[in-house]
C-alpha cells in the first residue's frame, strides 16, 4: 500500500537522473539574465489587451496618428497615448512628427513577426477545436 508521500507530481521526474551533456548544451544556449529580463518586459507589454489592440491597429494600418488608432481600437485618445508612451519607451513603436502631428508605427519587422506568429498560433488553436 502506498502513502500520499509516494505520489509523484506529474511535472516531477519519476527517476532523478540528470543528463549532464544535455543540461550543458541547453545552459550554454540560454540567453543571459539581461536578455531574459528584456524579453519578459516585451511579453508583459503584449499581455495588456489595450496595448495589444494598439499594436494590432498599427500592424494592420501601418503608420497612424493617435486619433486614428483610438478610433480603430474603440479606446480613448488618452489611453492610447499612454499605451504608446510605454510601447515607445520599450522600442516597440516609433514616432514620426510632421508639424503638430505625431504618427506612430511598429518599430521594426521583429515586432511584426512576433505579433504575426502569436496571431497565427491563436488561429491555429481555433482551427483545431
């Protein structure tokens, strides 16, 4: 008869044997702490639905002013401006000024690829359902 202490959680190793070669290979390819921190920050920015709407609007509309982004997202200009400040500070979007107007766009193709992949992943999950 087994006791409750004999039950092994599903995420634990049933037999604790470390594959030193694999661990060394994986450890060598791990990004440094600073890169992991920056990556977590980017994903944190993408985790907010309002900011994600702003990014999606820019993905679809290209370069846009705050009023057009706000109208596209169904958000206030104030909340879009706040989101854009955070996104700009983290190099997700960039701004171009023309007189008194400011036009925002995604900073580079990496942001576009990241969002495209995430949208494809979500769509893939819906197809399999």
